[in-house]
C-alpha cells in the first residue's frame, strides 16, 4: 500500500501576508526644483512663477510625485507649496521627499488601511519574494504591527521560513 503524500503547508493554519498585494499602482516620478534654480543656486520668483503658470501639469495625471530639490541650495518653503498646489489637481500623490521616501510613504498609507485585528493569535508568514520593489521600511512596519497580535511571526515562504517572533505561552 502506498503512503499518501500530505502537503503540510497547505494543511497548516499559516496566514501569508504578501506586501506585493499592497503595492500602490501608478507611475512614480520626481519633480526636482533644482532645474528651476538660477545658476543652480537661487530661485528667482518671477521666473519660477512663470514656469508654474506655463508648465504642462497634466503630464503628472495619475502619478505619484516626489517633490524635491537635489541641489545644495536654500529654497523657500513656499516654492515647494506652489509646486504641490499646481500638481494636486493631476497627481495621485504629491509628496515632499526623495523617490525612496515617496515609496515608503505610499506603503505606509496602504498599511494604514489593513485590518490588523484579523491576525489576532494567528501564525503569520510575511512573504519574502516579490516581483515589485517593496521597501524594507514596509517589512519593518509589518513586523511592528503584527508582533503584538500574532502567536508567531515568520519571514519567507510557507515551505521555508525564518522565525521572527513566537509568543510565550502563559
């Protein structure tokens, strides 16, 4: 008589948390004020306002925009605000910071929408492989949010996990 092969992973009560499923759709672009600085050093208000008035802001429709200045220059705060106001009717997201900081921000917003209570006393595996770029900050935040709730927390794939946390039995 043949011994039946049992898929213990499929039969287990593990819940897989896949950050790839939370990936915020939409193109990411950067709007760098450095390109608008006179001689790369200063912002001329008249030239800046002319640019704002004449620029094709529709090209940012549906995109996530990181507003930044990569030049070592002092840019007045209002300049970033003017760019944000111009982008707001078109862009999905307007964020001050680098493209990496934008990506962190987008994931944090998605994580804020998760119903974390469904993981209460669960055994959770945070999926490690992804086809999209998931920032490490998102993984750290998932660990922070899950640890107080779960009975155990692992990283990787259900068939090969790295244990992260296991609640002590009372």
